[in-house]
C-alpha cells in the first residue's frame, strides 16, 4: 500500500480542537473515520462501541474497502446476532494512527506531505481519546457497552479506566492489561523487518508509490504465527506439501504452511500501510494499564461502576488466560462486578474472530442485561 | 422461576437480605439469581465448568471461572458476608483447607453435602459389600466426582477440631426436611451454617 490513504465510504469526523497526546504533543486536524449500524434511540442510551484490533478497521459488518470481503465480525454484529443491531446503535471507528480514513502516518501533515515518521508516537489511550471525541460529537454521554478483542480489548480497558462514567458494561476478549516481553519481542521482529526493507526509506516511501512490501509481508507472517495455535496449524497444514508430491530441495514454498504464510504476508501489503503498522504496534507495546495508575491494576478501576466480562481462549498463547485472570482479579479487588471465562477453541488468539458458539452465548448474554 | 434444589432453598431462606455472597461451585447460577432477585443480594460466583459460567453470564450474574481448591486464595479476607459451597465439598482435593478458605473470605459459610452415613448407604455396604449407588450418589465409585465422602458426624468433628461454630443445621430426607434427631443415619443431605 503506497497510496497516501485508503479511501472509505465511512463517515469522517474532523475534530475541531487539537487532540492532546500521552507523549506530550498534540495533534491538530485529526480525522476519525467511523461506521455505525442500527439506530440511536431518543435518549441515546443504546449505543455500543466496538474497538477493532491491530490490523482491523471500522468496517465491522460492511464490506472491506479494499478487498471487498465481508466485515471482520459479520458473524457477531447484525440484526438478531449477539451484538444485535436491532437493539443497539453500534459504532466502530478506525483507530488513530490507522490507515482506513482516520489520521495516521500516511495523512497529510498540513504542509501537504504525509507525516510518515514525523507522526507523533501514540498510545492506546490516545486512540481511545480520539474515539471519545466521536461520542462527544454524537452527543452520547454513556454507552450501553464497550466491546473489544485483542488490541480492541486494550482500548476497552483503557476506556473503562479513563472514562469510567461513560459506559455501563465492558467486554474484553482475548486481551491483556499490559504487553509482555514476548509480545513486544514479536512486534519488534515485525518492525525491524519493515525498517530493514530498503524501500521503507526512513518512512518516506509515499511519493515513490512503492512501500516496503517485503518487510511488511514478513512482519505479517511473523505476527500471523502468533495468532494461531500449534494444534490448529498442525491440523490445518501438518507437513503437507504445496501442489507437489516431492520436496524440491530448494527454497520455494514446498510446505503448505509456507505458502499460506507467504499469501497472508503478501495480501496484507495490499491493505495496510507499513508506517501505520509501526505506530500501532508501538502503541500496543507501550500499553501497561497498571503503570498508568500507580502500578496497581486494581486502582485503574476504582472509579468504574460498570459490569465487566473477560473472555480468554485455552489455545491463545499470545494473550493467554493468565492475562485475563490478572485483570479479573484486579477488578474483584476493586469491587467491580466481573465475570471471567476461559473458552475452549482450537484457533488460538484468532478464536475471537472465528466460529466459537460459546463466545456467541457469552456475548449475547452479557450484553442483553 | 423454577423451584430451587431443596438444599439451595434452605440456603436461600437463610441468607440475610442485602448481603454480599460468594457462591463457590455456583453451577448455572440458579441460587445466585434467586438471591439477587428475591433478596437484593450482591451475589458473586465461582464455577469450574465454562458452560456453567456462560449460563451465569447469560443471566447477568458475575461469575469467575475457577477451582474451589485453588482459586479462593484470590479473594481478600472477609470480602463476603457468606461463602456458599453446595454439594461440592466432597469433590474437592482438600475439603479441610477449602473449609478454612470459605471462612476466611466469608464471615459465615453455608456448606451442604450428601451424608455418606445415610441408612441406605450403610445397608448397601453392610449387606452387599458394595459402594452405594443412590439417588444422591448416583455414580459408580470409579467415575464419581465425589472423592472425599463425608458423614454428618465426620463433618461435625472437623468443624469442632477447627474451632468453628455451627450457627444452623438442616437435614433432608428425599426432598423433605427432617429434624436433627437421628440425622446421622436418617439424613440424605445436610446443610450447615458455620462461623469462625
């Protein structure tokens, strides 16, 4: 992806005031692209925000602006589905730093050139701050719920901790309250792959029309491994060969798993901006909710009156069950009403996006209250 | 509202309105829902089976997936007015330690269990030399989750040894309540309310 920004049909809010950032700077002319589903009721009490994950977008239940594929959570969001758009007014915004219409490194810096690496380093809380601005603009004081998986879960937690009055329920799926050394390590591999690609050019690849596609593809391949379980990979690929009956004694993609990862990497470069990938993974690495609140995670939730529900998956080794348990214990210590469940699913971290009927029941039940 | 299991009904009648309750091994949350809706109780639950947790969440209850043997340690002292352990004590690895934990996190504890000295159990052992399979103990010895069978007398002794107080006791034969007289062999099921 080397075009300055992906155009979407989403609504775009241009913030009138500069957005203050955790890094100390502020960003003016911030644009936030968002999608909505369902109808906002008269007293504006049925709104629900979904926060998307690292490489997600605001098109939860509408076709992807580039690939045309169905929305990423179409199995969960829609009329009569667990996140029921007949009942809720669902809002999903592209994160700050993203590349689907919200202000990010590919956006113009005001002098008519893309920010590239002059874009300020942002945090998860900065992303949430931009989304709160959307709620302000829509006149929504309090949400029925915030919902997020993976990085979306981090935003949901940050929202609950920093804007405690503004939601009645918080649903966090396959997420964590802080990035571990291992999480940071995998992200660093991805970032180094991008920055080692000569086409990255210190981030100023936009005018050339050619981005660091090889580096970005490698970053995606490494990350994609962390989204799957060993069991799931074995089941899907095993040691099966790709369109051949013998090994070639070369470095072509002999194995199906190699071919699959290469495809995942390459197709990702068509739909994601490499600099956005750098900035968003950095924001995730900086995330440590306890650190923001004096080192005690329970203190992050002292002011919250919301109900919480945490869901983990037994095969997720990226954000394993122990991370969700830690959050649940902190919420218990803070006296918050909290439920926690580890669901069994074979798909690793990606389970939250896939067919796990037990997840549907938990989400439907938790949100129906 | 469907009728509660008889031992749960006894517990539900004797929990003070408006109190804070932890139901350990809460299953599908039937007792918690009754306590919340009927007695304005702030009820929290712990359940090992994820399907049970999902059922509870669907009822709007706050339930943590966890194991009575290990996860009570996560709760602070006296966090609850009552800790409840119904038909679960005999399935734990260390019932004595679980009892200690119940009375640490709760100021009082309800404990209910099937009485292994009920006359049908005694008869089965005496006449057949077989481990009993009864209405309350319906599963054969090799696959029952009940790994620490306990009698009313055993339980009283453990409570006395630990220096806990019995604040209330109820006995069931079938679904009917019976008095404490000869409960040691007439009761199929016992419910105790303990305090430190």
